C-alpha cells in the first residue's frame, strides 16, 4: 500500500487585532486514490463511499456530487495545461468517523509517471458548505514547496477578504507539514499549521489512530465554533459573508 496515516497536531495562532492560540491532536490519511477499492476490501472497519466506523466518500471533495475524483483532478489539470497522462494522485484529508467529517483544508498531490510532483491543489472549505480550490503547477521537484496567492474565499467570519496566503508544504514522506501564513496589508495576522508522522495505512495502525482520537471529526467542528465564540468574547469584529459560492476553482501562478 502507498496510502499512509499521519498522526500529528494542528496549530492556529492569531496575531491581530488580538492574540489568540489553540492546538489539538489529529490524524490524517494520505490516500492514493487508485487504492480506495483495495483499502475498502482489506480494512474491515474502513469503507469507500459506504458508511463505516471510518470511511472516505468522493462526494466530500472535488465536484462534491459523488463523481470520480480522479476524473475531476485530470479535468482541472488538462484545463490548465498540466499533463494528466499516467499521473498518481494522493489526497491528504481527514476521514469520516461514524459518517461525519469536516475538512477545513485538503491537499491533492499530483505526481507524474516518474514520481515527480507536478501540481498541488489546496481545497479549502468553510462552515457554510462552500469550497474553493487553489491549483498550483509545480516546476521544481524539491522537498519544500512555497506558494503565494490572494485570498478568494470567505473562511473565517473574523478575517476580511483583502488578504494574501503564503503556503509552505513538505513533500509527503516520513513527516508531513502544511503551513499557512495569512497577511493583511503586509502584516501577518494568522499562522496555521498541521504536521504529522507517517504510519502505514493498515487495520492495526488505523485502529490505533482511531482509539487515540475517537471523536476527532466532531471535535474539529466543535473546536472551530468554540474558538469563534472566544474570538467574539474578545471583541473581534464579526465579518459578514458577502458572496455566495458553491465550488470555485482558480489556477494560481
């Protein structure tokens, strides 16, 4: 199996207009999309597009209509002049636990036939059921990738839209690290990160990760709302969402 588990932590630190910090433990799956049927067959308490203790549904990503994620990735690569011939697609995300999941950020890693990373897709969701995917073409296959873009999607109700993202991400190996610095008027206002240590994705390791985090996906959405409440009590201005979108995609240079 190429697919993996990453056990680690999520950190959020806000710098302006007031400081705020939280940290919690999580586990993520790095799923080779071509292995989903095999994972479904080999791990009794893991299912693909079916309810189970732990599961993965294609409708949680991409077009979010249950259609093929592999086809969705290939379509978007072709539309942006990135070859989709003989590619390998790995998706870093949280799984469903007892049928529930919320993924604030999912990352697609796209490799060519020589295992060279050729594209990264950052799929961002908010709590309003909306999604925006930022597509970056990768020119140099290194260990650390850095990407910049303007914010195009309302995520936090306490941060304005006129911001920029600075992504830093390690090529998945024995460790994973995803860091997002958010800037407004050239000042860093938010730091967010997720790191993790790799384990094989098999029945034993997946069960161990579940036992450590039995209600993880419920904890994530609960933490988001609880931390939002604490920001509100600190007197930070609430920003109303101005645009309604469902599923936007932008190609970033």
